[in-house]
């Protein structure tokens, strides 16, 4: 579903629209439903069964050598994997958890999924948002992975959190400020060029001053949750004026990004 007509001279990545999906071991069917029938350009799909935990593999006595990945690498051509699929890293991972088992499972799964995505020659993977303000171990692991990546991009999901526009907060860092979270993470990753932002936009937007900071960031994808859309007088979905202005701002600042719709269940 390209956002407007494109000529062969237009190589901008900001005119593509994808959709975030649930896990499916039928990847060709997933692409057929969302791309061939649905009209989207690409899918953001989990690469591994969300119920998988490394610490539980083999405890029931079954074969533990088979990874619970989303189908074989042969179900799609290399060009289809590269152009139609963005890997979605498991959202449950928490590398800074106080629970040691969860922390170790998270690091193992993160590296397994990114290795699988690299094997598939995916152009990008969507990383889950940090679970809290403390994300040092998560950033350390991502920085390690980045040192060995060839061309794959890593998109860090960052929720566009609404912070009350209190005059006292304008001069200090708010603990829930999404830009501060991103800034801390990328500093720990040494400003690596293959790490960029996937801005997760909900129905509530922060102040215009907060939004302006994102126009200078390496924003690769804007994730519009379906609750961002309203119903107009004709019964069709549309964005609010503030959301429309934000999207227009992305284009006006020549930010290369894709728009990805995220269903709210």
C-alpha cells in the first residue's frame, strides 16, 4: 500500500506501509493475506514462537535440537525475505530483569533470533522497547550484536510517551521521557549507524516541543497503533489533526521512514 504514486526515480523509503502481525508458522500465507490481498508493502512478523524459552527446552524429554522458528528459510525466496519481511524480536525479553532466569533466557533468545534474521538476509529487525529506564544490559547485548552485523538494521521500538507539559519539567529530564530513554540507549551503543528508532505512536501525543526533538533523530519507522484513528463523518477512519501534523512533519523533514500499522486487540 504505497503512500501515493511513485515513479522509478523516487527511491524514498517514506512511502511504504507495513502491518505488524502475530506469530505464524505459515509465512507464505501470512504474506499472501497481508500483502497480496491486504495491499501492504511488508509485514513485521515474529521470527520465533512467543512461548519459546531456552531454559525450558529439553526438560520434557523431547528433542531440543529443533528451533521453534517461523517456518523454514526455504519457504520464501531470498528476495522475498529481504523485501517483504521485517523481523519482530520477541516482546517478552527483558535483559535487565531482576529474575536471573528471565534475564538469561532473554539474552539467549535475542541473539538466536537476530542470528536467524541475519541468516534470512532480512533488511531490518524490530527490537522490543526497554522495559524500564534502566536498560544497560539490553544496550550492551545489542552493541555486541551490532559489531558483527553486516547490513541488517536494528529498529528500537520507543513508545511516544505523553508527559505532562509542566513548566518545571521543561528544564529537567523526566524519568518517563521517551527521548531520554532513546538517547541513553544509543549512547550505550556508541551511536552505531545501524541502530535507529521505531517510534510507537498511540492516541495520546506529548507536547509539540517534545515531538520536535524526534525530527533530528534516525527515525526509520513510525508505528501507528490503530487506536490513533478516528471515524470521520462519512464513517471512514482518519487521523486526528495532531497526528496528521506529526506525519506531515516526518515528510517535511525528509525523514526516511516506513509507516507500520499495529492492531490493538
